[in-house]
């Protein structure tokens, strides 16, 4: 097919189109693009002209713009695109209210003239290739299975045929459509069998130490409980230390009391050499030391037991089954373990 033949046909058709009055436009920008496209067509700048017509059509889709766009695409060598647009224009003209018969006939004649020049891409799909979910596309546009081997109208130039199916590696091939006058306009291409895609194993979610909000709350509570246990236990140790010191003072006061009366000088008569007042003072000190030691030791022991309990039961995974409680009574102090064993 010689390019001059297509161009001459387009020039004649373009002169015919000029006889049609353009529809009044409501969109000023669409009109501006349309007029710029007409000017570019007059300079044979078809790529620029087609782009301007497309911009005008996007803003205001009129029949006149569609016809000019189809004519532009034909002169640019996109015969399949132009054929589709002329066919669309014919149907729009016939279905308008009222029907625009003159434009319908014009678009029909242009489409029929182009039909004889259409290159077609025949997609051969062997039985072994026809897996479930197979999708075949030309330049990214899916082709229905019914049209695979009938021949799909395409524009001349480099075309990409691709195939994809679930669980398969995608396949594609570039083929050049270059019609030659006197030769067949059918360009066959055979789709190759699709290879299996490697199975994708989902990566396990990153381990964070917790799996949900409940566990996060449990860990936070555990940490707070353990910290409180250390603090309360520290206070308990301090109390026991004070109690121990005061116990030492108690023993010292008792010894001083005994020493004051060791030589039988506790007469209590107030005369010289009487040590009864000193003994009474040491006994008073001993009583005070005993009280402080008992209170400090008891409080310290209780705090220490509570701290140990908080630390032992701070695990977020194991429910506490035991408890440690202070045991204070006449003549003894200590810790008792209670619970289930």
C-alpha cells in the first residue's frame, strides 16, 4: 500500500468536510483548541493537530470535532483509529435528534474506504496456551477471545502483543505492522505457552514480642508491677535496716542499765553515788529503742513482702498462684507463703 494513495484520499475527504458547517460551541477553550487544530492541519502538522482535536473533544464532544479528529488520524497514518472514529461518527449522526443524514453518509463512505486498507493482527492461540483466565492484549488493550483469530484492526507501526494468566509468567512480543501494496493485510502472530510463575511464600509478620492489644497491655502492666515491686521492696529493706540498728541500740541500753546497778548502787535515795537515775534513764531509752525497732522492722518486713509479691507475680504469661504475706506475732516476725501448690 503506497502512502500517497492514503494521503490523496484524505485530502479529497478533507475538502468535502469543509462544506459542513461546524456546530456552535458553548466552551470557549474547546473552540480555541479546535481552531488551532485546523490551523495545524493546514500546515500538515498532523501529530500536533490530532492532539489539539483530542483536547477540544475532551472539553466538548461534538460530531464536527470527531469527524475532524478522524480525518487527522487518517492523514497521520493511523488508519485503524480513523476507521473506528468514522464508524462512531456515522452512528452518532444517525441517532441524533433529528438525524443528520448528510454527515452520516459522509462518515459511512470514509469508513468503508478505509476498511479495504486496514491491516489486521491475527492472534494464533494454540490449545496448549489456552489456560483458564488467559487475557491477551494489544498495546495494553484486552482483546476478546472471539476476535483473536479473526484479525484485529491495528494501526501501522510497532505493536505489542501480551498474554497473562493467573499463576503464569506474563509473555509479550513486539511486532511491526508494515503494509505493502499488493500483499496480504493479515499479520499473524502466535502466542507462546506461558511458563509457571514461582510460588510466592508470604513472609511471616515481624515478631514484636506481642501479638495483639491484650498482650501489649499485659506486658505494660507487668513492667509497671515489677517496677513497683522493686520500689516497695527497697523501702522494706530500708525499714528492716532501721529496725536492726534500733535493736542494737536496745541491747546497748539494756547493757548500760545492768552496768549502772552492777555494784549494788541503785539505792534510789538520791544520795551521792546512787546510780538509780542512770539505770532508769537507760531503761527508758531501751523501751524507746524497742518500740522504734518493732515498728520499723514490722513496716520494713511488710513492705519487703509486698515488693517480693509484686516482682514474683509480674509475669504477663503466668497467673499468680502463690502469695507472700508478713507474719507478725508475740515473740516472732517472719514471712508466710500462701496459695495453691
